[in-house]
């Protein structure tokens, strides 16, 4: 315990720069005084995804809030309990609404409570039969969530991971500028806190976080690295999966698992563009997901094929090292302002977050609203809207104007580039990117943006369809991953003998994004239609899926059943509803191509549901929807 005088000094320093809306919520709970929710302390709504640190309050009112918050926190540190230990759903929604400056619907009460802070996993023990065990495939974020839940429930399990370290995409992707575009305090497991040094961390910190969680929870005791699931076949007689596993030595062994959980994710494997000669480049060439160690760009002519999320992180990062940088784009993207890009969390604020759980909790909850469902309504098509090619509705058109102004400001004296970068489809139609300095980079005389389609790669040059040739020393393929072909990480052969790859192709469909008829006791995390394309933390999405699985597993075992398999009619009804809802949303807009849709035009990646909808859908399982055996 630090000396009282030093404690006051440290908290005073932290509160002086802390987020006002968050401090107001801390004040309400510590003092019980609801007057902090009313005028003259009512928070004014901020545009975009800003933290709104001042809350729109006058400096005089901010000073009052900070002074009162300091005294309330010091009193709590001195032993005075919070006046409101637990908030009921109604008060919670009121507080969240006031902290944001806009109305939050009542249905967000339980959802918000689940996000309010970091708590131990609330998973009941499940008395599994002797010999029961689960096999998890993958030790990225999804695999960690699965393992943490199974461990808490007392279910024996093992994890196989093909790489030599944990972390999934945060271990494999090491390109310059690789990082997260969801705030770290939201992109984190709900069951374990972490001292984030930055608001949006880069790859090294994210990888370190994954390793920290695995060590902290003791999951490494269940982990086999450089070990790969080759195939799994359902055996009805034993109600188990017969798994063929390849060990680091290359030797294959066979073992059985009662429950098989795929946590292989969507962003795997890398995909190369279908361009003539792309594999025959006469120079250094690689996919961004396979970045070579120690690559020196100094003075080199670098060409990058692709302008999506990976390219938006790579190119601004290397622009000042290269001799020249030529970027080949297939289509334009919308990008949002990135207020906290590369900004560290100030040390006093880190201290406050670590020492005052209520501050940490409310900061996380406010991020949850800002980055989760806030824009979902604006992504619905308005049949009467006068200009559907440009936008979907009045709110979406406002977004278009806002982002257009931002792009114009960032381009500065290079407004001649505007036709090259301004999308002609509605905002959020494709993945909304966070601007890592992309538009400012385009003003760099070393950088050229090419929008003409590539005809071929020949020798050390990239030739476009208009006859131009661009020579390069290094060719970077930044065209993403084969996200549509789910079920390709290993061969999965179901009850009928058909593989999941044969059943799906690139048209993946799964109940709750996780369960498929003909594949009993198989659960896929981050499967089809689970990506919250409108916003939100993928980690929390997977946590919700895992909560559902644990309840389903508990009911199955307590009912004396050895297996559960979703009924075909339940699966089809769910899939049809997904398609129906997507027809009303921006991702089925005809004026664009997006990896969210397959070659049939069906949205297979994103969920049409709000995060709050998924939360309520995954609270409990209905065993009547399953065939048990």
C-alpha cells in the first residue's frame, strides 16, 4: 500500500486527465448521487468513435467532476464501500445512455452488465463421464476462450496448434504496422484484465497478451505445439471423433475425442490473386502473412498488390524507407478517422485503470457501445431512399458526407487523388478500415496509387491493362485470406461420411455460426456469419458462442446423452433468416464486391444481428432443437 500523500498525488494526476464521462459513472456508483447524471453534468454526444474525453462539458464543470471524483476514489481506497455495489439493468442502461450522450435501448441492460468489467468465468462444473475429453484445434483467441471455459467447467481437454507458438493471427502476421482496429480495452478477454500500454496495440503487444493469458490460466499444460489435426471422422458406435494428429516429428497418431472444437478461425490460409505470372516475379516476393525476417527496404522499389486492411497498415509504415512505393488497388475503401492511432495510454491513466476497477469497467462499457451496435440501424436499406447507389438512408448518407470531408481534409493539396480513393458505394459496404495515415501517405512523392487492373507480372515488372509497366525490386501480395472456404483447416468427415468441405464449398452455413447437421459433437468458433461487420469485438462474439456451447454441453450430459446434433430444420430456418435479414443490409448492395459475399452473392462472413441480439440468443440452449443419442 502506497503512502497516503503519495496516493493522493498519483490519483490526482490521473483524475486530472481521465475521461469525464467515465469519471461521472464512477462518481454515481461510489457516492450513490444520481445528480451527476443530470444537468449541468449531462454529457454531450460526440461524433465518430471518439472517447469524448471532455464529455462536451465546460471547463468549470469538468473541474467539479474531477475534484469530486478524486475525493470519492480516495474515500473508497480508504475503505468506504461503493454506495451502489451492483447496478440493476434499468439504472445500468440509464447510466450508459448518460455517459454516451444518446439513448441506449432498455434491452442492452443484461448485455451491458456482462461487459461491465473483468470477472472470473461464470461456468458451472459439468460432471462429465469417465474418459470424456475434448479436443480443441487452434491456440489463437478462440482456442484460448474454449480452453478457459472447459478448464473452469472441469472438462478434460487438449489443444493442438500447428504453429510453434500460441496467438493465431497475432503470432503469424508480422508485417510492419500489424495491429488491431478495435480498442484493446474492448478487444480483450472478459475474464482477465491486462495493463494495455496503448489504446490500439500493435502485433507484438497483442501476441504478448495471448501468451500472458495462456500462462496465467495454466493452459499451456494442455497444449501441443507444432501439432496438427489432419483429419477427424465421426464414429457412431463410440459417439466420438476419431482424430488423426500429426506430431512435430511428422509421425501421425490416432486418438478419440467426445467433443471437437474448431478454433482455426477465418483468416487462414493466405490467398494469392489470380494474376498471370504472379508466382514468377523476378525479385523478392511474398504474401503479407508470410513476412520475411530482416527485410531491408532502404532505397528499394516496392510494389504492393492490394489496398485492404493489411496494405493500409503496411504502406504508411514503410513509405519513408523505400525508394518508391507503388500500390495496385482493385477497388476503393472507406476509412474512418483513427483518433488514438499509435497513442500510448498515459501512465497516470494506466494507473487509474489498474487501481480502480469501476473506472476500468465503465471505460470498457462505453467503448462497447461506441464500437458495437451504434451504427447497425444505419446499415439497413430504406426502400424509399432517393439515391440508393450512393447511400442506404439518411443516416448512412450523413456518414458518407462525414467520411468524404475527412478524406478531402487528409488529402490536402492532392485533391486530384479524390476520384481514385473515394468509393462509389455506401459506407460500411465493405469492411470499414481505420485510417493509419493512408491518405496523408498518398501525398508522399515516393508513393503512387494505380487503379488500372493488372494484366500480368513479367520479369521484375507489373504490367497493367493500359500497357503501363511498373518495375520493382520487392513485390508484396496483400490480398488477404481465404475466408470463405470454412472447414479447410483439416478434413472433417461426418456421420454420413461426407466431408464438411464437400458439404459447404464456399457456402458455409451453421446454426449459431457453430453447429452443422451431420456433424455431432462438433462446434466451430468464429464460423459462418459470425463476424460483427458493423462493429464490435470478435473476442466477445466468440465468448458468447462458447457460453452457448457450455450450456448445450451441460444439458446434453445431464440428460444422459452421449451426442447432440442440430436438427436440419432448425439449421435451415436459422440460415434462411440470416439470408432474409442480409437482403435488407448494406452487404448485399449490388454496386460493389466484398469478401463478405461468396460467388453466389450470399453473405457468408458477417452476422446480420446486433451484438445484443447474439447475446440474448446465446444465453441458453434449447435441447429440443437437437437430436441426441
